[in-house]
C-alpha cells in the first residue's frame, strides 16, 4: 500500500487516482475546483467515463479514495505526488506550463520529507528539468522528479489504465524507479512492459505517439477525399491496406477530422517545440493544415446540396468529440455548429452524454432534443458528427418519417451504402459514393 496524492482531478487525474485506489493504495485527490470536489465528496462522478462509477463508489466506500481542495492535506503523508494538471495551448501554440510549474513551486514550499513527484500531464521535452528547478527553489528536503506520461483514451480510460499496453517511466534515480515499478506492478501482470528511460525520452514518447496517431487519421482522410474524386470506395481501400500487418487495422477510419483535448494541442505543441530548437516538423505541420480543412468537409457537402443554408433546420447527432465520453473540447461538432449558425441555419443537437456541456457554451443559440428521433422532427437533414453505438442501427423508417426529406450527411460512415439505397435516402458520407434516392 502506498500513500498517493493526485493533483488535478480531471479525466486523467480522477481515473489515475481511482485506479490506484482500486489496487489497494490510499489516494487523496486534490483540485482547485470546489464545485467538483464537493460533487465527488457527495459520491458523484463529475465526468462521464464508462466503468468509472463502480470503481469510484467502491473505493470511496472502502476509504481508499478521498477528495480535498487543500494541497497541504493532500500531500502531507503522500509518498508519491502525481501532477495531472492541464497543459492547454499557450499564446503561440506551445504547451502552457503555468499550472504544472505553479504547483511544482508550491510543492517545494510544502514538502517536509522525501517525495516522488510524478508528472502525468502531457508536457514538452525538458519540462521535468523545469519542474525539478521549480520544486528546488524552496525545497529543503530530498525529492525525485519522474515523467510518467498517460496514454489512456477517453471512453476506455479505466480499461486502458488498468491494463496499459505499456507504462512509460522517465526517471534518473533508482529510488524513484523502484517506487514506480512497485506501484505499477499490479497493472502489468499480463506481461506488458514498464519501460524505463530518461525523462526527456518519456516526455517525447507521448508527443510522438499522439502525433503519429493524428498523422494516421489524417492520412486516411486525405485518401478518402481522393476516393471521392476518382470514384473509389475508402472502406475497401481501408480494409485493403489495414490487412497488411505493417499498417494494422486500427485508426484507419476516415471522418471529419480529429478533435478532443489531446491530439490538436499535442500536435501543435510538438511543432512549436521543434521550431524553438530550429527543427522543422514538416509532416505534422501538414497534418494540422489538412485536419483543419477536413473539419469543414461535411458542412461543405451540406452547403453544396442546399446552396444556401439560411433558414434551414439541421440536426446533428453526436456532439462529444468521440463516442463514450462527455468531453467536447475541440469537438468537430462544435466547429459544425459554429459554421451552421454563421450561415443562418437553425441547429438541433442530440448527444447521449455531452448535451449539458454543449449547453454551457451555446445556451439557447441551438436547441437540444430528448432523444435522437425527437431531434429530427421537421428538420431538413440529419448530420452525423460522432459515432455513438446508438446511432449505428437506427430505425430508418422513423428517421425518414421525421425529416422533411430523407437526407443524411454522415461524417462517420456509419451506414451501408446498399442499405441507404434500399431505404431510399439521399446519403453522403466520407470517401464513398453519394447515394441518390
Ligand atoms: P482536465 O482539464 O480534465 O483536468 C485538469 C484538472 O486540474 C481540473 O479538474 C482542474 O480544476 C484541475 N486544476 C487546475 N489547476 C489546479 C491546481 N492548481 N491545483 C489542483 N487542481 C488544479 O484535464 P485532463 O484531460 O485530465 O488532462 C490533464 C493532462 O493530462 C493534460 O496535460 C493532458 O494533455 C494529459 N492527458 C489527457 C488525456 C485525456 O484523454 N484527457 C490523456 C492523456 C494525457
């Protein structure tokens, strides 16, 4: 059993804290957001993440997981302190380290005995040194800094954390390495590796992984756009190339661009890090440009169809940046909403989990429906932005009878072209031929 403090209780911090509690550790999570902390103290999970609620309840009940707004209380007895703080894009696109370095400096003033301070936030190469310097400014006791980037995926966060493909630990002291090895032992029983390396390599591993994945998606989006011009079918091409084990089947689905709180900011931050040392990241710079264009792909199709969107009533299914999360940061759907509103259209949105978060941004500028079918009532077309499972096999007759005309613009390629033809829809998707009724 280890005593752990987790600073920052967002998507990463809360999952980290809960999963470490689940393996028998004693975890105190600290956050500056009082409302959030009160919610958690009342047993409410502040985010939607599959399977988190069961672990959350169990570990609170068994007194292994507690919450506070007081950093002193959280770290007093902790041997390990995790930083799971935001690293949003700063003014020029580089990662804003003020949260991480601010807390690091606080920790320097507060620690009274040896601590392992672990950075779980996604941070540029060289941050561990900055964190070390920030802590050292005031610290009077020994401490170690570890870089332990997190690879969990929202929507699968608990599973990913409990059974990681790999754990990356950047550390330069044996003492810290041993603490981390013991802590992660229960999570790698199937034999997945704990990879020890220096801090800089660990920091870069995270950026390189996200940039590679963003590149893979973007590559497929470009192939999809080309398919539309030359009359090929991207689904066939996707399966054709994905069957090659060097390429792999995953992350090859074309769509309306990547979003979320990680890929856009991490890719941009890596480009910036490169610029700072005179390195020109040409491939991932292009990825950002192509992705920006891809985000307007579906709206372009809708506009081409209608000509003028003024006064059109359009339904969007899916507002979260991907299924199984309520996270809407950089969600393609928000980009679509902005574009549609600016062109004079009316928007009705539906999402199984993310509507409250979208309401906070748009208020009554758009309307929301209780379910996916109510959202379609008298709308001019259905636009699909997120591939929630509930959208995959819908009641097509109901869609048809609810819409003014049977028009679907699908940014996630959810439906079979043959089925759309049989059901009599006009159907546009990404990288496949348009179905005419
Ligand atoms: P988040 O915004 O969901 O959570 C951050 C939390 O930190 C918030 O609850 C905020 O109130 C709190 N906070 C801010 N300042 C604080 C302070 N001074 N003291 C205590 N708490 C404070 O962010 P997230 O999505 O969990 O991401 C955290 C980090 O992990 C980022 O660097 C991100 O890039 C990285 N990451 C995120 C994911 C993901 O899927 N979300 C995956 C891997 C890595």
